[in-house]
C-alpha cells in the first residue's frame, strides 16, 4: 500500500558526503525551482499570471521603442539585457506623454501594471502553497530571500502564491486557501509538530488539499526519536506510507536516482556514454548504502556477485569478506 495519494516525498542530495553546508542550505536552490514548477502545474492561475506579466513586459518594451523612435528620432535599439534601462533613460530625456510614463512603470515593474492605491492590494488572492521550514529563523530568511511579494516578478524566486511557516512557532496563519503543502527538511525534533500539522491540514482542508510533499525529511534520529518502539511507530505512521516520487543522490563515482513510477536506478560515470553515465542496476526498492557500494563493486570486478555465483561459493564468500574488511 503506497499510503494516501495526497502525500509523497522528494529526496535531493548532491553533497557527496560534504557536510560544509546543511541539507537545508545545499538544497535551497532546488527547492525554489521545485516549488515554482509545482505551483505553476497545480495552482490555477499562477502560471497564467506569470505569462501575462512576461507578455505585458515584452509589449511595453516594443511600444516604448516605437514611441521613442517617433518622438526622439532615434534609431531602433537592439535587444539586450540593458534595453529597459536605456529605454527609460531616453524617455526621461524628452518631454514625454502620459503613455510613455505608463510604459516606463510597466517595464520597471516587470510587466505588472502600476498601482496608484495608497494601500496596495495583495499580489495574489487565490489558492496558496505553504512551505514549512524547520525553525522560524529559516522561514523569515526565506520570506526575505525568496521574495514572493517582490514588486517586480523578476526579483522573486517563487510565485506570489507561496507563503512560509515554521515547525517551531505558534501557527496563527490562515491556511484555508492552502492547496499545496511542503515540509522542507523537517528534523526529528519537529516530528511531533509535523505529524499534528499534517493531520490538521488534511482534516481542515479535506479535498481542497491537493498534495503534501516532504522534501529531504529526517524525522527518525537515534538521538531524538531513537530506533526503538517510538521511532518504529513514527516510521510506520508517517514515513513508510510516503511515496518516493523523486530521488537523487550523487555518489563519488555516480548517482542513485528515481522518478516515479520508474524503478530506482544506480548510475556509474562513464566518459564513453553520451550523457556521461551508464546504468548498472535497476531495483524496485531503495537500496541501502552498503548495497549501493556492493553494486558498484560487482559491476567493476572488485567483488563477486553472489547472484551469479555457482554452488555454495564458500571460498568466494570468505574472499569478499576479507576484501571488505581491508577497506574499513
């Protein structure tokens, strides 16, 4: 049983054992792109809004160039990264009509229509995505750095439909419009909150909640939950039912991947392959770390694959044991 279809997990680890950065820090860029892609796919109107802004920006630039040419007699400017700034500078150098000022403002706002309201209206009032961070500090930094409410959409790293919460503070946000929920790198110390928040969201939102995604969860830890009865029960209630829809872990010699509904696959670097990797094993389940290393050893002749051995193979087994001990 894969568990509730509205829950899944995503694992992304490209550190190759490097602990210079925390898992939260090293997977932030991936999370920003993942949240954005899922919002555009599952939240009605989010992608349409961004496309309308991009179209309005392109049209404003084109119209402003035409008007600048007509009023200033200048040559048509070529496309480039500084095009908007050059257009604005030219417009400021001449006596402009209100339409040119309006176009300038649209360009400066990244395609959004300028507002004259003393109290600006929210950029987004529709269904929302909520990202739960392990602590309030991380959530506050995301609000600042991911900047979903940026006046210019080109300065935002996620759509305006995204809001942030934490697993360590009182929850007073309005979740009635949440349709996507992400738990980003939840730790064992937040396991109780995560479970309660998950059940609360599913009960309060019912069918409106389309999907709950756990990204890089570490909810069972020897020092917090232990691996005894408490850890086992937590795993059975919360972890095991999660469908692993995406998995990527880089290795010193390759990678371990999965994209639902395909199998888990182990890849080895190979300069002779067009994409630089070749698949050496496919499995229906996630292999353990020792199994992954064994797969590599079997493929490269560093050990004998017991599945290919004939007979009891006692001497081969002893040899593999000795080889394994020498690597410790």
